[in-house]
C-alpha cells in the first residue's frame, strides 16, 4: 500500500477500508459500510458519532469533542468520528451495528386501513406459440408480438434472449407487458407470479411494501434507517452537503440506493419472491428526497423562490436508480410533488385518506422532519409545509434515538414517572413519541412555564410530589428533568424542550394559517387526521398537551398511520388510483409560509405551551 494511504479497521464488524492519510474518520467509516449517526451532518454539533480508538494515531481533540465528551471519555480514547483524522493505520470500536431492517414499534411501516383496488398496469399472459416451420418462417419477436393486443415494443436486451428462451421453453411462454412495452418473457405459465414494491422514502427512514399485484395483497413490509442520515438529519443539511462536496450528490444517491437495495433484499428473502418477478415500483417522498433518489440536484429548493428541478411524476428503470437488487427491466414511477417543500408523500396522504372527497372540513397533518399540512373544505385543497426539524424523530435531542430497543416511547406521570421502553430493556435514550409524551406530561403537571422554561424546584407549590421534584437537576445554567435514573441516566434537557417547541410551533402556525385562508375556526373541523411515522403511535392528548393541535375534542382526532405509504401502494396496485394521484396536484393550492405575512406572529404564539386560537372571526 502506498505511504500516503492508511488502513482503518472498524470493530466489532472487522470492516476495513483504505483511506488517504489525514482522511476524516466518519468518511472512512461510511466507505467501510459502517452506519454512522451524524444528524448534524458531520459538523460536530450533535455528538452522536462517538467511537473509541483502540489503536493507532489520530488528530488532536477538538473543541466540539470537549463539549460532548467527558474528560474521562476522552482519556479512555473516545472521539467523535467527524472531528478526527487518521494519521496512520487505526482500529476503531464503533457502537454495535443496529438492526437496519426492523419492525420495532413505533414503526414507519404501519399502514392505514384502506380498501385496495386491484387493476395493476402490468399484464401477464400465457402463450402456447406455434413452432416455426418451413411454411411458418415468422421471426421470433414478431411471433410473440403478434399475440399481444395493440402495438408493443421490446428492449434490445430482451430480443437477444429470445431465440434460446423460446426454444428451451418449447414456445410455451408468459409475456409481461407494461403499457406499450414487452418487459419480459418467461418460460412456462407464470401468470400468477406478479409483484411490485411501494416505497416511502423519508428523510429519516425508508419503508418498503412488497405487494402481490395479481391478488392485491401486501405480502411483507420492512423499514430501515435512511443511510443518508450520515450527512445530516434534515433536508437542508443534505442540500448543503451537495453544495459543499463535489461528490456529495452522487454519494447521497448511492446511499439511498443502498438503503433501498437492503430493503428489497429483505423483502424478497422473507417472502420467497424471486427478484425476476418484481416488475413495478412506486416511490413517494418529500421533494428533496425525490431529487436525491434520481441524482438530481435540489439546490434550487435551498433558498427563495424554492424552485425544484421537477415536480411532475417521472418514470424509469431500476437501473436508472442504481439499484442492484432488481432486474434492469423493473420499472418505477415517482409520484408528483406539489412544491419545493410539499412532496409526493403529501400527495400520497391525500390519496390514501380520500380527504379530497370527504364531506365537511378536514385537516391532515403528516408529522415528521418536515410537517406537511392539508386542509380540505368546500371542494378546495390547501397545503403547506413547515420546517418542523428532526426533534419529532428524536434526531436532534440530547439523548434522542430511533425507535429501537432501549428507546423510551411512552411516558406517564402521576406521583412518579412511568416509562414504556421498546424491547422491555433498560432505557438508553428516547425516541420522538416518548419525547412528546414526556414534554406534554411535564407541562401538564406544571413543571414548565408557558414559555417552556423548566421551573426552579423552589418555585413549585407546596405539596408537589417529592418523587417528581427530585428529578429536576441542575444542568449548567438551566435545569433538566430525569426520566430514568441509575447508571445510564436519561433526561429531558432545556435544550430538548426548546427544540421541540420550534417544531410544534411551526406546525401549529401552519394549521392556523390554513384555517385563516378559508376563514375557518378550529370548531369548524369535522376531524384531524394524524399521518406519518408517528401517526398511529402518538397520543392525541400529548399533541394537544404541547399545544401543537388546536382546541378540538379528542374524539375528532384520528391516527391513520403511514398514509403516504398506503398511497404509494394504492398507486402500485391500480391504474385508476395512479391516474387519480397524478391529477391531484392540479387541484392543490399551495400556501408558501415563508412569504406569508402572518406566519412569524403565528409561529411566536405557537411556541407557548398555552396556545390561544388566533383565527379570524
């Protein structure tokens, strides 16, 4: 190996990579296939990419490390991967590799209940073709195409396989047709073997749903962390990465393709479906994720006027996406976006909930890194997007984590704290649903002011439960509230509450703006539909408790699960549903909050834990 290269070995997996002398350790980890949690985009701000140097020389400790790591941890070799450079061969111990494909609740993969209409765009037909003879010298391709309705075309790669395939099959074959193209030709009768996969490509996680196109059933589903997280938890961080790194765009496309390939492999392994029988894919996601999926620069979305490179639906092949787990002939449809920050995931929610066709006045809120809101009333569809930030998904929280074993996901408080932890293990952190529960309960029992500031224990009223009061601990110039005590303390800090306030304040402001646009009051709402990764796992009472939802009775708030993913499935299974979703953007009125004169005032009000309704009378 040349002198200017070093070997980086990552334990416990043993993965190795060769890197240039002075290479950043986080980049070396990614090249070795190690999943790294770097929600700040490798800026040293989140402190989540910690690891331990077992052997070798690395660069000096940085100020960011001194802020996030204790003196003892630094002494024992702990570092932040984004802050160190390799100065020689190095062996690094990373956190145990997480299970990338999981179904831990709360999971993105949970679908809403919806009637599945079965009329896929793919058609398979079994043919018993006449064998060539001296008086029947029709060419192989023409022999096949003559049995298909209308004019059909075939790819050159398929034509090269025809002579051998037809003769080996004894001219008994099954054609696979999508619109005007012969996608594939298969030996024997395979009419009943017809599959597709719908994908919900989120900023934080990606969900895939394998469907039987003939039977109209979802056979398997898997969710995985989006590998792009190594370059930031939010879309702005990833756009910035594409602008600052010459290979950033290609790297982000490679990472999302790798994530999708892992999901596909898992789905096929669990179901026993061969990759050759997967013919169509549908994709939904926010506008930036849609661009990165195709390897298209989203730089136009980064600043006003927030113009994307495309908004209409696009189609192509699995090979166009850089996928290695599916045949090159597998086709995909990327559903249409609405605006720079209102993507096809919102269109999928509209399709799945049928909010566009519901009588009365309805609000749909897709809660995630970006908070998309839809208001339907009187035949009109209004939508907006709020920069909710990654706090809802636990990404920017001091001890935030994915919804996986060890994560607190439910919190109750009476005389003391009651926790529910995924996997029934000891808590090691908190995920988004647990954070919302905890802050709602803290606000309910009066431990925070309406501004969100944690109270000094001395300011609590007489008779306040001592078991709760003792959990308030000094944390620098402010306080924190300890949820789990012991060797691995888990606490909600003042900074955590402030970050949640920013997210919930933005969503509340968006709701207020849309209601004002149609001169509606919260009391006019027939219902609120909660969608997204947390939709079926968040308590409506907790959302009201933090002031994110307006004052409506809880019986009018309904969780609908992953409505966006359901929309992708509907479009996968039915040509009519696909046509419906392709036409929806023409009906949608987008409200750009960044240009709205009332947004900043509404946002400021939304930060409070005692939010009053400020809609036009």
